[in-house]
């Protein structure tokens, strides 16, 4: 586990490690860079490299040790619904989240088809927020798979946003996060794309969170939109 600088969460928990790229949004994956750095630092969890995908059962007990309620991004360094993660292990991760209703667990995947395949076999307590990443129009089908799941809170991570997303179907979607790409060679994000999504969320009464403009210096670019910061989130039910 680790405290997180990601604006929409408090900390990260990685019960699986590793991932493989499946769409354009993965091109400059921050987790790949971080995994390489952690491997170089001698961290045993990442000794096999980023593309070796496997469960990490030693991490399952961690949420039971937290003294106060947390908002937790699950698998910031992996994808819980990766094809190499067995359903039985996914169920174990969900059991941990079910056992800890005082925490909010934010799960994010690009593998929406596998999420939908398994969703009826998982227990969706109120504290599990399920999201899919959507970087451009080519992968908006992920939203349809998410919408059909039994997750109590459903969200979209439109980051890195590398194309316009007009006419989004936001039915049964509770939260939308938008962010531009950062790093050494970031692909540009048009302000009109962001403004359009913000307006769509306002019309649909969906919480809107603008994470960053991105770019080579994301701190300098900031996160102001329309001259203000958008930090909207669904109601957090923490004990």
C-alpha cells in the first residue's frame, strides 16, 4: 500500500502486479515506468518486471490493518480483470473489500468484457466503486459492459483523453474523471473535448472530476477548467 498523489483517491493497494497493453491509452503507461523503477530499487514484488501478471496474495491482508477509513485505488499498478488473473483470486480480492465496508475501494479496468463475464459471481457491496478507462471513441463499448454490471457505483476514467467523446451514454454512470496525458511525449488534449464532457455530465447530473491538463509539466498546466477546480465525487459512505 502507499499514499497516493492521484487527486481522486487517498491511497493505493495492489493485490495483483503486472499488466499488458491492449489499447491506445496504454501507450505511455505510467505503471510500466513505475514498475521498472521499483524493480531497479530492488522491490521484490516487481522483480519479474511489468509484463509478468500475477496475483500477490501477501497483499490481501493489508486493508484489515488500516486504523481509519480510507478511499483506496485498487491495482494502480495492474488490472484486476486481466486474463491471467484467475476468477477465484478476483473473488478473494472482492471478499477483502466486502469485509471492510468502512473503506471505499475504487477498481478500474480496461478489460470490461471480462468484468461483465464475471460480475454476477462477485459480491458488490456499496463500498466497491467500479470503473472503466475510456480514452477515445474506439473503446466506448467498455461503458456498455460496465453499465450492465451489478456494481453499486459506476465510474469512467477518461484519461488519458486522446480524442473527443461526444454523445456519451451516461445512463447509470455516477462519476466521470477526465485527465490529459503527462510525461515526456504526451499526446495533446483539446480543451473543447473537456468542456463538452463537462457539459454532458452537467446535463446528465453525473459527478464530474477534472484531474489535470497534463503535458510535459502537469503541475504547471494545472487543473483549472472554466477558471475553477472540479472535484465532484459520488457520495462516499464511510463508517
